[in-house]
C-alpha cells in the first residue's frame, strides 16, 4: 500500500508542490485517470500557512495539504470512487459526471467541482505516473524532500512517530505528517534598572496534569516552550539575585507570546 509522508520541518513554504500539481494537470488530459484541472479555483495540492504567536515572537507553519487517500473514504458513495489496490483513491471522470455529492462527502475539503466539465476532481497521487513506475509530480519536484511517497513498509519508522490530520468518522487517512510544530508559549526576561536582557533564568512550564518542563532564557532573555497541545499551563521564572515571577492559568488554544517580564533585583542590603 502506498502512503505519503510529509515532513513539515523541511517544508519552507515555496509552494513548489502546488505549482507541480498545476504543471502536471492543467491543460493535460490523462484519461482514463483524469481530465484536465482548471487553471484557477482548484488546489489538489496546496500549502496551508498558519501564523503562530504574536509580534515579536512569531512562527510560520507550512503544511502541504491534499487528498488524504483514506482507507475508508467517505467520498466513496458510488462506484465512481474506488480505492485502488495500491491505496490511492480515484474518481472515475466518466462515472462521476454530475455527482456533486461526491465532493460534498469529503470531510477534508480536498475534492473540487469542475464547473466546465461538471465533475468532481481531486489528487489521485498522479496515478498515471505511479502506474508507469514513477512518483507523483509534487514529490518529484519537492526540492527540500519534505514530501515522500512509497510503500508503507518502507516508511515504518517514520509512520511510527508521525501524526495525521484528525480522522473524520474513521476515514483512516494515509497521509502522515512528521514534525508538526504544534503550539508554543514564549516570553522574555529583562531588568529595567540595568537595561539588560537576563540570560540563564530558569523557566518552568507546568501543564494541567502536573508534568513540568524547564528551559533557560537565552542571551537575548528569550524563552520558548514548543510542540505544546491546547490546555491550561503555569509558568514560573527564577534567577538568582532577582525576584521571581509566576504566571498562572494560562489558557493555550493558540500559540502565545506572554510578553517581557521585568525582574527586579533582590534587595540584599543588610538591615541595621
């Protein structure tokens, strides 16, 4: 069975895969596999871009997105949609004519309607190339090797540590994502009296289960906690010679810059 493995840490948002899909399918008739893709409106392969955080702590997430080639495709509501023996999901352009309900059945929004041809269309993994012993054009043109395609057993190690787009009603998608960035909590520490960033502060993040993670602020006073899941957190900041800070009940539903924290020096003047 064929699978796609997408390493988001390698994707730099160049949109090369998206352009490759257009190059392969716009103006090209690959019957009986596919009729031509419209030049506009369809994105059988697209790159979703998500901005995480707030200025100045901002990260951009790029996610190549396509048909999930499900084991249990919800779009297979008639004999126009088939799960091929190699695992790719195909829509027959002849049998699917007029079947807008095929497009509407996809929970991932990965099927598009071709108004001119009156048919639903989507990525089929470049089945015409795969049957010729080649790889999908988007994978072939990915300069960072963020996209990979092949037999499931050849990617056993990657699949074991991969995630998927959240399955809808047991669709069992066959597109696996590596290094999905998740959410982050960030901030910075400084001292206004000396007008300097504070390096080496111990910053501890505790989640709602009580599990704790500790990092050190860097030479710019910045601290980051990455690959987090939504939930409620507490942050504690400590540095010898400075007053600490505790930030409680941090509700994380999107990446968050906590801001800059001014840590006053501890007054060590002896009492007389």
